[in-house]
């Protein structure tokens, strides 16, 4: 409910918030509304940051890199009205009639009244954070007399140089003071001064794309040798750039080849191994398995079952709930049965999504044996709807994952009874990953919009940015792959 109110306040004041954010002359991540994408705001391109550094290297003797310590976690909610209305005005005018104060209040309400931090993930947080850090930019611009030719910021990642030869330590000191004005802190461990002779991380994307597996000119199929060739070169590029997630970029761009390749069994082994090296690949592993099963129905379910049975206890001991959630989702979608004893480490984890997917798995008859819901079922009360387990308490009951549990405590709650009456659900297991063609079309459309956004920022063409932001009729995207 609190998040809904935050969303409404941001939507009603979006135009002015966008104007405040655009006061920054150095941002590479301005808010641009995405009318046809899966998210509210377009994702910024990290390539702009790298291009900016190459540009600076051709004109200056050194530059500084720095970022905000624990960016989303550390934003002071009272700094939101400071960024929107000005610090002095906000301190004298604290009422909710000024929408910056309202957003401050609603952000606090969304996290039990805490004034430090924003939720990580929602686009509401992306927009609020961009407005706050754009105010830091404005403060810094005035202090150092810098513009887009001297500095850039990608989300919270700064690159600074000086038009009048100021030293790196001086630039860092100025950035530190500008951040402090909004109660933010510089991450000293990630701050550094680089000579412009420093080798830039450019070209690796083109190197990866050059080795993407291509269909054979004779058979039109993607054979095992083409995939092995790609994976070998991808591994070499990963070694050359250990600080960049090259593997994720490469495998994401090879989606179509992975799903249509001849030798899936060997490829499935390779994808599981890649995930073990790089946990950020978990979503890609799940996506590839689901889309491959839709297209060819040849996923090695026995191998997946053994992998998941052995992996879940390891993840549970490390409290890596994000990966657990993806694997539970994969099991549900592929109807993979698992003994209850393999899930036992999950029964002591108080995580609403882990609990919800586990009982969903059980309700579908995919758990051999009984699961222990003792910890989770303590939330099946009115108080539970106000706890971090609210999603389990509401969703597991309303989707009938818990036979015999009445929904009285939901109906009697003043907020959740409204959701129940409208049959609002937050979980739809069947949604997504149903067609490789649909998935690729969506990604291509998103990439085309991102390309236009990147070009507009590079050219400082705010008219084109506004066009994207205000929506336009959807154009046909030519498939060039």
C-alpha cells in the first residue's frame, strides 16, 4: 500500500521531477519513461560511461573515478525535498503540501518509518535516487564550474576531470563535500585517480559479438563445434577483463543460438558450470532451460533435478535466497519432483517468496514427503499481513496452496480485504518464458529504445529524449540478427 502511494505521488509530479533531474549536465542516466518496456524507466547504458572516459583521456592529463557508498541503502529520505525544493526552503516548510515532503513521508512509511535508505529494485527508487544525486551534480557543477565535457555520472558512478587543471585530490574533496550536503558519503575504497594513459576497457563487447555462434552455411544449424568455439573465446575475454561481467553479456547475446543449438546436453552442462562460477547467471540459466523445453522438449530433467537437490542446501546455508527462488521457480515450471528432505534447509528461512514457492511446489504434488510449515504459518494472522511474510500470508491462502486454511484474517483486514475483493494476485507462475520469438522481439525493441536514448544523451539532444519520454506510436523494429 505504501509503495502504491509512493508510485502515485511520483506519477503525479513526474514532469517536475524530470525537470529537476535534467538540471544535471553530467548525468548519463536521466529518467526516461519506457512506455512499451517491462519497466517504468529505460535502463541506462554503461557504454556511455566508458565512452566518456575515452573522450576525457584524449583531452586531459588525468581523471578521477568515484561512487556513492551503498547508494540506495544510504539515501537520507529528508534529502528528497532538499533536492526538489532546496534545503533551506524544505527545512522551513515541512508540510505535505509540498510534494517533496510528501514523497519523503511516503518513502519512510514504506520502510517502517526509517529515514535511511530506499528499497533496492523498484523504479520508484531509481527515480527518487536520480533526483537526489542530480542535486549533488548541480552543487558540484557550481562549485567546480564543470559541464558535460569535464565529467559524467552513470547512476552513482562518477568520472571527473578539471577544465582548469585542478588535481585529483582536489576533485575528490569537492565531490565529497557536494555529497555531504545531501547526507551521502563517498566510497573511498572505490575512489581512484587515473592518468589518461590508462588502458580503457573498450572493445570487449565487439570481441564477444564477433564470436557469437552462427548457423552452418550448409545445414543452417548451430553445431556443437560452433558453440564450443564461442564458449572458448568468451572464456578468454573473461580472463582478460576480470572486473567486468563479460560472461553474462556474452551468454545473453547468444540466447537465440543457445535455444536452437543441436547439442543441448553438453550445453546444459556448460550453462550450469557457468552459473557455478558466476551466480549472476542464475536467471539466464533458468530462462534458457525453460525456453529450450518449450522449443524442443529435450532438457535433461534428471540432470537438473540432481543439480538442484544438491545446490539448494548449499544456498540455504549461505542464505542466498535469490538463487533459491529462481531454482524453485524452475522446478515448478518444469514439473521437477524433489524429496522433502532436500528442501528441509529452507524450512527455517523466514523469506516470504521462498516459503510461497515451496508451498506452491508442494500443492502441485512435486514434493515427495511432508514439508514443515511451522515457521511460515505463524504469519497467517492479521499481524502477519503487516510483517515481512505478508506475501506468503496473502498469496499462499488466496491461491489455495494451503488447503484448509481459511482467509478470515485477510477479509477482516482493512487493506488486504480490498485486494481480496478485487482478486489481486502478485504471483503468476505461468507468466513469461513461453516463446523464444516473443522474448527476442521484446529484447530487440528494448535495445532499439536504449540505442535511441544513448544517442540522444551522447548528442545532448534533449528534444529526442523528451520524445521518448512522452511516448510515440510504436514503430516496426527491423530484425537485423
